[in-house]
C-alpha cells in the first residue's frame, strides 16, 4: 500500500467542501435558500477538480452529484421523460467521475483513501441506480443496487428502491416475469411499513400478482461445456438476457434469449427489422467470444483482435441507429444514421420523433447510453472521465497507434500506451453499454408495438 499523505491531505479546500456538503443537505431539507445554494454550486462547479488531491476530488464529485440530485427531486416530475435537463445528466456525470477516482485509488493503492472511497463509492452507486431507474436504464440499475448494498448502511434503502424497480419493469419480461414479481413481493413484504407510507396504493396491487413460491435454481458452470466462458459472460453482465441483471447465476440467466418483439407492419419491413436485429445480436455474441478469448489468453495480447472487437462494438451501435431510422421513419438518409447523431436535427435539437414518444422510457434509456459513450455539448453536459477514456481509445484504434505496456495509460499525438488490464476494463465497459442498448431497443419496440395494438 502507498501510505503517502499526498493524495489524502486535508487542506483549506477540504474545509470549504465540507461546508458546501452541509449546505447541500440543508437545501435538501428546505433549510437553505435556493439563491445561496445555486451561488455556491456555481462556484464549486468552476473549480478544475483534476488539479486537486484525490480526497478533495472524492468529496467534490459526491457533493456535486448530490446537489444535482436534490435539484432534480425538487424540480422534476418522475412520471415524465426529460431528454434535455442538466439536473439529471450532471448528477449522473458527477457520480461517474467519483467512481473514476475510486478506480484510481484502488489501482494506485492509496491506503489512506480506501475507507472514504469505499463509502462514497457505494453511496454513489445507490444514487446512480435511482437515477438510472428514472431514465429507463433498468438493467444497470439492478447491477448498481447490488454494488451499493456492499455497504450495510445502504441495505434498507437499496431493498426499498429495488422493490419499486421490480414492480415497474416486470412488464418487459415474458418467461422470467413471474420471478421478477416474486422479487418485488418479497421486498415489499419485508419493508411493509415503508411502502405503506411512501406508496400505499402500490403494495396491494403488486402483492396480488401471481408469482412462484420458490426461487430459480442456481447454475453450475463447472458442469457446462465451455463453463469458464459462460461464467465470464454472466460475471460481466454480457448475457443477452434480461434476467441476468436480477440474478446473474440463476438458470434463467443462461440463454441469450433477448429477441425482437412482433412488429405490426408490412411483410417487407418485418423482414427488414428481423434481419437487422439478428445481425445486431449475432455480431454482439461473436464479438463477445473474441473479447473473452483475447483477454483471458495467456502470453502476448493479440492487439489486432482487441482493436477489431472494440470497433465491432461501435459498429453495433450504428446498426441500432439504422434500425431506429427505419422503424421510426426518421427523415434522414440511411448513411446519415449513426448512434451519436441520430438524436438531433439540423439545428442540433432533439428530434420531434423522440419528443413525440415521451412515455417511452426505454427510448430515453437508449439516448442516455449514447451520452455515456459519446457525451454531449448540449445544456452544460459534463463529459465524465469514463467517457473520455472510451473515446480516446477508439480514436487511437481508428487513426493512430495502440501499444500494450505495463503501467498506467499514457498518450501523445501519435501513440496510446495502455496496459492489458486497463484495455480489458474499457472494452468490457463498452460491451456492457452495447449489450444494454440492444435490450433497451427491444424494450422500446415492445412498448411501441403494444401501443399500436391498442
């Protein structure tokens, strides 16, 4: 462990951050004026936190994320979809940056920061899970609630919020739906008083749904063909299976069973959508296998295979954009449909085709995944460090030189030097986002087709 106090020193900025954090709490409880709160928020947002020590970065990103979370809860209607609102997106970005700093704390072994980093890391996952639930990112919300619960102080909050999540998302499942309902019922009965206080009308409804009386059996990877690969897929939430996020080691989580819902359209267009989706799904599954074989292999890393995998994942996102262009009849040429740009019209405003579907949370989830991968220059969006890393690696793979080394990532105008482990982390992160985008695409089509049937 690195015991230096360089990154954990308490200084004047630390004391200012403590006061700002207290002000954030006071504003949340209605005990501080909005003018004072906004003035201090603007001041702390103007600081270049990358130049501060890691302890101050942790405190700052936590306070800023919490500040925007408070603004969101006081000013937004959770029943509505918001494509452009800095409260939501800045909250998410600041918590992403907090996690990025914790990753550095772990990697660089700053022992003095471990406990602070762990507590804030877990709390940030709880807040992110809530935010992701509000923007339709059900898959990641489930994963993040589990991580938040690693701190026992968060367990009750996690379980109460999970109950709402399972109740809200059950309609997107078919074979797995009864077990989603079972999870919701178990949590609501465990925290009965909290639900009676917060949502008295919800609990009787959910607990009246039919659900199994037993849990899904666990998977035994040791007895499977290619069990190591199958376990790696589930370990990293890369299965094309919605239930994998609920219980990643259950029997229900093993098949790649996500499929495109029935589309009500002409035969030609139905064939187009079916073929397009199979291409998307199969490309992802094949790329997933290449990533596993390359990253898990002993000896020298096959850099070219990793480059190909990374580019394949981005190409899948563009295939999703082409699907959206055809399915929603967006008035652009097919060659203009790419995942970073399809959301905006010529004036750089959100397209009316998306704004006309504000009840479609899964479409908002797709847009939100786009922000995680490409960022945005709109409404003061804060591009987080994870997004910068994904973009930087792609840029060097496409146009410059990538070299595998031991040690931290570094780069100049022509060459990116990165360790196998760091490249693996970023590749898996990108693959997870692509996998979620495919699932959210299916959820959106399911919702859209249901509305057509009515």
